[in-house]
C-alpha cells in the first residue's frame, strides 16, 4: 500500500534545505511514498509586519492577527516563502506545486477566538481529493498554512496545527514536524521515543517548556487520530523524537 508522509518545514527552509533533504525526497518517491509539504513563515511575517509598523503580538504561542496583519501574512507566505520553496524543489529536479486555501477549497476553517487572536483559524476540513489528484500526477503539494471560512474569510493558521490537520485527514503514515533542534530534549538528552503518558509527565514536571509544548501537543493529536508516527526533528534524515501511542 502506498504510504503518505506530511512534512512541516519553517519559513526559512528554502535557504536551509540541504541536498540530503532533496535526495531523501527523491528516494521516497522512488519507493512510491507520497509527500506533501506544509510551510511556515514566522520570521518573514514578523519582518514584513515591522516594515509596515504592524505590532508583532503572540499569546499562548499563537500570533495575534489583525485584518492588516492577515494581509501581511498572505504577502509573506504566498509572495515570498512559497515561491522560494517551489523554486528550490524545481532546481533539484522535483516537480512541486504551491497551494493555498483558495485552491479549490483546500483548507476550510473557522475562527479560533476572534476577541483574543483576531483572524486566526482552526482547520476542520481538508480537500484530500485535490491532494490525491496531484499525487497521481507525481506532484508534491507545497501548502501555505492559511484557511478559509465557508463564507470566504481568510484565516491565519499555525503551521504545526495545519500540518497536523492535513496528516490526520489524509490518514498519513508519518508526520515530520521539522524544528531547529534535533528533537525533544530533557536535561540535555534527546528523547528517542515519546508517548502520551510520558509527555503528560514531562509537561507536569516542567521538563518540557516553551515552543516545544505545542509541537508535542500537535504530535499527540496526530497519533491519536490515526497517524502512525510523528517525528519531531531538525532533518528528515534523522528520526529525532518519535511520537507514538
């Protein structure tokens, strides 16, 4: 049976992806593994917001997104990050196509909490048929973490959450949440495996903090909904911390 891998990468990845990354993608394709990319863009968004004198605010690790901030987010993701990533794949001989919420209702969502976060959304529906059709054409979808409501309002979505929603609805075999560290570390030691019970204990003991908490929560949400395993790592060539049930 054909396997499906979803990879979430950061916004700076277009400049940081190594030849080994692209070799791994090609190797997977030869094994008939279907790959989709979900990209972030936090640094680019913050840089543009500063240029437009738009305050950069985060609450509970989520970027507060005003109407102006949403336009800037779209500019960064769809005008800078996604084209650069698509070009990087092309230069390495891999056929890829950039997608967003407006691509045949790819990602449908609803507002998380407008009073608190503004135009930030949660994905509740993924057009999995569109992704499957692109896979049949040997194309790798490169997806921006933006959703659209049923009445056409664009929403900003956390990239980890977007990748997790896509992986769950596609019943992916693996989800890679790429970050800038090798995996989940406790007292300087890399955890090779993580289960819901262990994660709960580590969080309760404050041994895992900061931005790693939402990553772990995304990973746990994915495996509970049928994704076989989630890798929290800094490269697809190393397993990092493998999250399973």
